[in-house]
C-alpha cells in the first residue's frame, strides 16, 4: 500500500508543478473532458480508492492519524461526488474551471505540499 501512496504522491507533485508552470495544459485537458461521464466516474473511483489505500497504509506510516483523516475525507468526498449526480458534477467542473486560472499557483503549491507530505509519510 505504501508504494501506491508513494505513486500518488509523485503524481500530485507532477500535477502541482504543471499547475505552477503551465496551468493551461491542465485547463485544456479538464475543459475537454469536463462534461464526460468517464471523468465523473474517474473522480469517484480515484477518491474512493485513494481513501481506502490511505486507510490501509496509515498504520505503517509516520503520521497514522493524519493519513486516516485524509483517507476518510477522500472516501466521503468520493461518496458526495457519486451522489451529486452527473449534472451537478458538470456544474461543479464549470465552477472549478472558472476558479482554476486565478488560483493555479496556489492550487499547484498545495498539490506539491500534499504530495511531498504523503511521500514523506510512507517512506
């Protein structure tokens, strides 16, 4: 499980770096798929899987309580995204796409910091 958390941490750092340097790359991809059911399903599945993996990896990590909290938050977020339905998900994506350009550097830094924290917690 630690390896999966580490892979996700690396992914977050890469996405965060892209958000800092070339946010239009992320914006282009998100705008292309923002209305697709596949993105909605992916958003649910990734949150649920990540939450489960964090819960399983928590006991062997440097910060077990923190990873458990993040894991439960991820699971609850996945359930909320699943229950909200596709139409509301598309509206949420539209709102996110309007906010993302303004705050891309902040979002990128948060992603990098979270990725570094998760990586440090499991190595």
